[in-house]
C-alpha cells in the first residue's frame, strides 16, 4: 500500500530511463517511523513484505507512462496510472487526474517526497522521505520508506 500512496510523488536517483523501463515486483523493504511514533511503538522500523503489505507490481513504459498495481488480500487491487520523467538525478511520477478508483485521484495540496532510486542489473531500490503533509508521514507516521524490486 505504500507505493500506492507514494507513487504519485516519486522522484528518484541516477539511472537512464532505459534502465528503469519494464515491470518491477516488490520483494522486500523497510518502513522507518517518525521519532514520536517510534517511541509509542517501541520500535523504529518494520519490514515490508508481500504477506504484510501486499504484492506490488510497477511498470515503467517506454512511452513514459506507468501503471502501479497493489494487491492486498481481501480488498480489490489498487491500480494507479500516470506519466514519468527524468530531470538530472530525479525521476518524477505524475498521476493521471482521474484514476480507476476516484479515491486515489491525486490531491493538489500534498507535497512530493524527496526520493532516490538505484537500478543495478535486475534490481531496483527506492528510498522515499515524505514531507510533513504527505499521507505517508501525516497518516502512516513513516519518516522514510525503502523498497526493493526485481525486474520481471
């Protein structure tokens, strides 16, 4: 579910668009909680896995469109679509204004996180640091998110 919240705001690190294109399957990750939330939980982080956070498939297409699908047991799949672009060392994802489920339409009053990415062979690592008004931090109390994907 994290990518579903995060994908409209991604900006990543060095790689040409060629290395990013294709389908990616999330295989693991870690969410790091805010300091205050960490104190109340008694831990500063938690692992991300398919069992706990659902299956996440992201496809970056050559035409600079993307589709992200998050499948969590017991709820309908969450599908997000939009476009991606690279500027210098960053990749920006912009959601289409009207998503399949209007619940996931992008909000104009939410700032983008600072995100980085690394592609190495068939592995993709995404790191996101959401600003205070982003749902990841505001609602889910996540200070930093790291996700690992493999190319399908």
